[in-house]
C-alpha cells in the first residue's frame, strides 16, 4: 500500500502510469500531416521536358523572366504522424504541422484523394484559361490553350496559369513582359471572373520560391500574415485579390510605379 512507502518511492510509483501515458501518446498516430516546401515550376517554360503552356489560334510572344507556381509536400493521408513528428514540425521554420482534414478530404482513400486532386487541377486549368482569355478579349472558340504540368494536383496554381497565358498573348500590353525579366512566383486559386482565392501553406511556398530564385511573390491578400510569418530574406510580397489587380501590380513593378504590399 502507498501508506507504507516512503514519499520518493510513492511519487515514483504514481509517476509510472503518467510516464506510460506519455510514452503511448508519443507513439500513437495523430490526426496531422507534416508539410514542407515542394517543387516550383515556371509556367512560361518547360517542366520535365514539356512546355507547360501551349497556345494555338493566336500569336504567341517570346517571353523573358519566370512565373513560378509553387507547391508544398505533405505526408500522405495514411502516414503515421506521432508526437515527435509534431513537436519537430512546430520547432522548425521549414516544416508546418497541419490538421489532416485541412489537407485531405475526410473519409477518402488515397486513390480517391489522388483522383480528387487531379480533378481539381484539371478544373483549375480550365477556369484559369477562361479567366485569362476573357481578360485579353480572346474568343475561347478560336484560341486553344493546353496546360501540361505533370505530377501536380490541386487548384492553387490557377492564378499563375492565368498570368502565364496573358504574358504569352499580350505581355504587359506595351510590348514588354509582365515579369519585367524577373523571377516571380506566387500562389492562389482563380475563378472564371478573375477573383483570386486563398490556399494553404503559403509560408512554405515562399521558401520554395526563394530557394528556386524568385524575388517577388504574389499572395492572396487574406494570407498576407501567413506569408510574412517565415518570409525568406530578399523576397517581396505583393497581395492580390483579382487577376486584373495582379496584372496591374506587375506592370507597376516593371515601370517603377506604386505596388501594393502586405
């Protein structure tokens, strides 16, 4: 009985169940994923040997500079993430711990999630094309756009796809490039009427962009604070809410005008 034990021994005996509980918790899978900066791709150029944007039915410009879409890489929906993984992710700037349901649809198998992500990307490409052609005043029945970006899922490249199409068709509208010869990265969904939507993992995407040489990052305005959290040195943030606003900001950046900031 505890009454017959010395105080130190009694404390040790009481601590054993607590320590066992922590040990079990440390090994038990938790409903999180751990994400890190992923690949980037210049939508104005090639990815894995294939041109990302191909346009027929209208003259194409030769572009300078880069428009880089950005990604994150997360542990899979079936991967075991334990307390140690979560703690490690919380204390590292190049990792993020996210609720699993915020990254993957609940109750879906890995194959279903993969199919869902592919469908999201395909729909995003169609919408990005419609938004871009509407912006430049081209008829979708006459101008055909093909977007090819292998092994990437989800809708977060929509804004960069639209900007890439616009740059290839009309540039800045004055004979120059939207990029001004810079390496510009960004993220954001796009709607057919040109509204930019929020995405996840922007602080990791800015790191991926800076790693691959970008100096300017277009971020959905509502996510400015997230993007500023771990902003790499030498990276300039430009908040955007619409496709039109993004184009105008890039034009102002090229010409040395006033550019919005977070």
